């Protein structure tokens, strides 16, 4: 039975991501974010469970990427689809989407989904990414994109179609850029080996408590800067 435990955790990721998609299509971004975050939480621990139980498998690796494609690839794409659509047409809705109308520009948001798919496919065959990431991980990018939807009332520039399309392009780029970033998954709970991960969690919690969803861009920036510092230190 123990060999199925990591896959069950991965299924938890996929199930939560599927529910997040339902809420995202309804433009209920809060619940979409909550279930997406639950899925990402499961994603953090399926690999660690496989290592602890010594049941790592090729099937588990592929299943993990497929689950991530939904939770961290499709969900942010749907969210950006709605944000761009609303920036063009305040009455925009998924139910009334029409390829013959100007609303078609909203499909630009799915560039994030395409970038996520490419990034996940590369991850499975790139041997350089066993202990670090090359490019922004899809969960971090998904949290960033969905947090924008939660912050749109406080950041008016996010209601500009050109800004949102630019963010979609930059998202595709940073997902697949040749930038070495620290892996976020814990192989174990040893503090000495994971001090920077614990630091990132601590800073994230403090910022989120203080600034709520506005904290997310700062957290992503801190993650990238911390990764660069760690990479130089280990070089």
C-alpha cells in the first residue's frame, strides 16, 4: 500500500486543481486561489513522501507533472483569461464568450498555460533540475498570477489590457528562462539543509499577514533574489 501514498497525495493536488478551475471559470478568484493553494500544498509533499517511503517511480514523476499542469498551469491561464476579458469588456463572461467579438483577445491569457506546459515538459527531461530549478516554478507563477486578480482593486494599472498581456508574455518567459532558482520542495526537514526554504516561508508569512495578496509580488522577487544569492554562494 505504501507505494500508492505519494500518488494519492498527487491526486489530492489534481482534485483541488480541478475544483479551482471550476471557480476560476466562474471568476470566483478567491475560491479559485484557495483550492489552487491546497493543490500546491499537496504538490510540496508528494515527492517528499516518495523519498521517505523509498517508492519513487517514473509513473509518479509523470503524474506529478500532469497534476501541476492543471493546478499551476490551467488555473492561472483561466484567471488571466478573465482579467484580460474584463479589461476589454466590463460585461465579459466565459458563458458569453464569442470568437467573433473583440473578447477574443482574452485568449492571450492562455499563453501562461502554454508556458507552463513547456516548462513542465522541460523539467521532466532536464537533468540540471534535480536539485534546483531553471526558470520560475509553475506553482510560484500560478500564485503570482492569481494574486493579481485578488489585488486588482488596489492596483488600477492591472485593469489595462496591454499591461495584462505584457504580464502574460513575461510569465511565459520567466517560466522558461535560463535562471537558476532554488528548489522549493523539501527533501527532508533538516534545518541546516533547508534554512533558506524556512527563511522564505517565514518572510512570506510575515508579508502576507501585513499586506495580504499585495505581498505576493514581493515574495516572488525575494525568492528570485535569494536564489541568485544561494547560487553564487554555492558556485
